[in-house]
C-alpha cells in the first residue's frame, strides 16, 4: 500500500488500467488533471515491463507528479489491474477511468460532490436520456440496455447503468466488499449490486450522447466473452431483489425525514 503521506490532502484516487496504449493516454491523462478541481492522484497499472505506455507515463509524471505507476500484482488482465489499483488507493474516494475514455471529465467533479453530500457510490448513466447511448455494435448496445433495464426495473437497483465502469466509490465501501469476479469489467456490476444489497446509498449522473466518446476508436471489449460474469451478478441481484428494494425504501424514508 502507498504511504499515507503519498496521498496527503488528496480526496480522490482514479485507477487506470493500461495495455499498449502508448501516446494515446496523453490527452486522456492530461485532460483529467486539467479539469478535475479536487486534489487527486492517478494510479496507472500496466501488465508487462515491455508495455510502451510505461515510458509515456513516466514522461507525464514530470508534469503531473500525482501519477503513480504500478505493475499488475496478479495475473495479467484488466480485472487484476483494477484490483491492484484499488489495493493501493488510500484516499476517501476511489474511482476507475478507462484509458480510452474521453467522457466529460468534469463529471468527476459532480460525482465527488455527490459523495460529499452523503452518497456511497456514484455512477454515470448512459440510459436516462437515450437508450442507444452505449458504445459498440447494435447487439452489444441492446444487451447492455436490456440488462440494465432488468436490474433497474425488476430488481430495483437505484441506478440505471450498473454495467458502466465509470463510477466513484467511498473507500470504506470498497473495503467491505470482496471482489469475486474472475475476469473483465464485470467487477463494476458486482460492486454496484453488492453495495445495493448491503444498503449503501447509490446515485447517478446522466451522460448526454455528445459526451460519450473514445479517444482512439471503439474499445475491443467483448461482452460475449464476459457475459457469464455479468449474468452471475444479475442473478445475484435477482435473488436479493427484496433486500435491495427494502433498503431503497429505508433510504427514501430517511431522506424524507431529513428534509
């Protein structure tokens, strides 16, 4: 774990897995530091010493000393890179930012504001204004929209986009949840569903279609290869739907009493 002094006065840690991204990370990382108004650190996690992204990030560290470069501590892959970053994060709030995202960077400020107001997990949502805002081919978009619709409407999840990776969490929430996902980005769905089951407060911020972009084309993420993990957490949510809905009623009642 990083020394406490490494994160002094930092409110937020963003974890960024990289894999042969090279110079493509320059506009992403630079814009994060330009637009996020809260003191934060960025943990960049790579798999192999031969990754050309390492040299690029080391150069960026000359301009942004808040960048921390770490090697994946487990087997290769995005899940273990995320787990490595989460393990070393020591700030009150922790989020994940994909190296190819150029979503509106200022949304991170809004997410931190929501956490400051008492929420435990803040997600963006691609679906509150446009069901076709998800990235990828039509089948991927349909599966993403359909799965999230079930999670929200049937299971009672308080957010409409459980599967997006763009979320910020309170560190204390992450410390209470054991990650059991075995591969890929499904860890985001796992954390969201388990947080709802345990009665944490979740909320979301909408993205507009014009704000959903990639820095270098569409990601090669395959929902089909990871579908088993997504269905695993969808099924857990379905099993625990009464508990999730009960917690949401309790949270709503507390909110009404505090008004």
